[in-house]
C-alpha cells in the first residue's frame, strides 16, 4: 500500500503515466483538456463544502460517510495535476520549490504571519 511517507513524487508520476498509457489516453490529454479536467475535479471537491461555515468544514472533512468521497475527489485533482506535469514536461518538485521561494518573497513571515491578506495589502 502506498503512503505519503513511503512514496515519492516520481513514483506517483510514473504510476499515473503507466495508467494513462495502458489505456491509450495520452491522445486526449492536451494541456487544455487536462487543465479543464483539473478545474472540474477541484469543483467536485469544493462541492462537499459548499454552504458550510468555515469552522464546520474541518469536522465535515472527517465525517466517515463523506471522507472516502472527499479523498477520491482530492486524488482526482492530484492525478490530473500529475498528468499535466507529465504531458507538459514540467518538473513538479522544481516548480513547487520555485513557487514557494517566490511566495516567501511576496509573503515575508514578519508581515504575513497570521494574516490572510493578499501580498499587495500587507
């Protein structure tokens, strides 16, 4: 069984790519289509929390009856993101590292800690 603690990002990207290739789906996986699928799956994840108050969203995510469905939608989002990286040749770990570095500059700890303001309003 795969876990976050024992599985690398490269392992996941390879598994997703193998799954897609076994089904000959690469022909359908353009950046346009994958970005749209990613947005659709993100919307399905959001649907579980629609009309829920902020504080109530935490316990809702833990509800046994809903948790499997939420995990499935989150997995769909990540699978499409990984496949997008595969198809476009984006090194996802490098992209995340670069984005975190850029965000650290936009959101310095001394200004952003405990605040939800956009960087232009800090």
